[in-house]
C-alpha cells in the first residue's frame, strides 16, 4: 500500500497544536490539501492574535519512517484504505496506524468490551461469544485490556479480531499482553491513533473507546461498572446510532451493575451469540446507509465575500454553553458551508471551542 504523495504534510497538519479531527477535515475541505492548509494557518491564527505551533517536517517524516520500520501501515481519512464505518463518525481520527490484516476492516464488526477484573464466568462467556461470532464471520473488536477484552480477542483470534490500543503501535498495554498483541498483529489487526513510541496516558483511553465503537456495527458489554470505560464505549455507540447490547448479571455483583443499567435504558439483552446476530441482522454490511453519521470529509467550500456579515450574525448566538451547529444554521438562515467556514476561522482564532455532538461554545 503506497503512501499519499502529501503524507508528511498530512501528518504535520494532524500534529499541529489545536488541530483536532473536525478542524482537520474542515481545513482540507476549505484549502483542498494539507500543504495548502499548512500555508494558510499562520495568517488564520494571526487574525486572532494567537500563536500557533505548526508541527515541523522532520519529526513528522521520522514518524512515518518509524511506522514503516515497524511494518505498520498509515491509514489517512479520505483514502480508500480507511475504515468506512469509522470515517463517517464526527471525531474519526485523521490518521490510524495499522499492523496486520487490514482486510478485516472491510468486514462487519462487533465490539465486545467489559471489566478488567472480570469474573471467571464472565471471561468464559465472553470468549465463547467471540468464538461463535467469529464463526459467523463477524470481526470482534476490543481494546486489549485485561479481563473481558483479552477473552474476546482470544476467542476470535483464529477467524478475525481487531485490537485498538491507546498508545503507539509498538507499545503493548498492559505490558503483560505483549504476546497477545503480537499474535493479534500476526493473525488479526492492531490499530493505534497515537504515533509510534507513545506511552498510553489517561486521556488516550476515551479516544480509543470512540474508535472501538466507531468501527463496530454494535457494542456488547459483558460485565462493567456504571462509570467504567466499557459503559463509555456503549454510550458512544448509542450516540452513533449503533446497536448497544449487554449481558445481564446478578444485582449483587458490582460488575453487573453497568450492564443491568444499560438494559434498563434500552440496550438489547444478550444471552447467546444468536441474540447478537439477531440484533445486528439489519445493520451488518450496510454502514453507509443505515447509520446517521457525518461525511468522511466535508464538501469543499470557499469562504464567501460576506463572511464578516455572517460572523456578526453568529457571534451573538454563542455563549460558554455549547450550542448545536444545526441550531446556528437554522437561527442565522445561513448556508451550512458558510457557517462551517466562519466557525473554522473562530476556532483557529481561539474564540470558540468544539464539543462532542457537533456543538460549539465560546472559548
């Protein structure tokens, strides 16, 4: 798989301060490519009297070279190799590193996540579910954590599993799962958003959870506390319009409380792989038509000559409380592309910040 000609420029834009997934896509849409966006950034930041550190070329080129040395493939959003289902989510990472069989990204997938301190029964159940789902040609996605994650990977390893990790593609976490990660890289697929060599930090795990949910037609929780990462993954899946499933448990077991809560909120109760297959039967294989998701890359647009007038209409509607962008479009009666253009300028000037769910607020 050959790299895009502007791969280094893309990495520079991705690694530049304050450029998140949404901003990256808006910049590419406005300026056409990463090099043009990089050239425009200093002027955009200067308008807001803001210092913006643009990532230099040398370390970004070195990042790609190190990935190549490790045998990892860079997957850039907007290219055919990038997973389509994930690309359609609002906060899809602009770049993923892949180690292993990228062909798994073309198959329907289900996430199995759960407690790190899983019970023996929960671990056994998760492993058998993964075996059965893999035999039904579903790819099992999880996060390489101890407990339920590891059991799911082990069960599906022979037929297809994807591990999404929080650190670099060469940094197993937890360290005692180095052998499992190596086996997944050899027989399945490992994905990482962070550059090679990155040690995972607390802020990386919610981003990993969003990738797990974004790759999958549905997310199944097997044991999990109400405030656990597994419940975060399930709620991200729900926000994306994906199927949320949970295995019920004893109300006396704290590890079952999160699953029971999800079921009470409307998640599908799962007792076997057949239940999962039934829940996903109308979804699997139709990622671009079934789910309500954003476009992988916005339609190209050019700032209008009267953006100053649009800016004057938008600013009074903004406050420290996040507002849906759809509401701003409706209240201003401005074209969506023009609102996107003005919001991009305001973000790069440090006036607004973006929030989940396509919302913005004054910074």
